[in-house]
């Protein structure tokens, strides 16, 4: 089961609240080929699409992701933690 930790949800809410996003725009967990940046995943701003799954925090949608990628990351945890490279989101697959 794909899990988003409380720490990750808090940081996603902080990021979302700090941006002036247009109505209907959200933070999206993206993997290649949608994600073209450094690493295996990233968070982008995007509109909600049919089949998306929403992650809520304090009754606010803080993250969306494609329903079909949940099978690829079904046994993983999205977290926000301190790493040797600084504070960042991590996606740990088990």
C-alpha cells in the first residue's frame, strides 16, 4: 500500500499554501516519463485528471497522483526527512 507520512503531508501543505496556485491546480507526485528532473520522482504542479488519487491533510488536498502508478509504488512510503543532502522528500520502496 502506498503511504504518505504525516511529515510529508505537513510539508506538502506548507508548499501548497506558500504558492498562489490557480484553481484546480495541485502538487502531483510524478515519475518518468512525466518527471524529467533529477532522481526517480518529483513533485510538479498540475491539474487533476480522471483516475487520479488524492492525498488529504487537514481536509485539504495536498497531493495528487495517477491511479495507475500506485501499482508501481504500491509498497512504498513518501516521506519528508533530513538526509545528508538536506531536508527532502524520499520515496522508500519496500
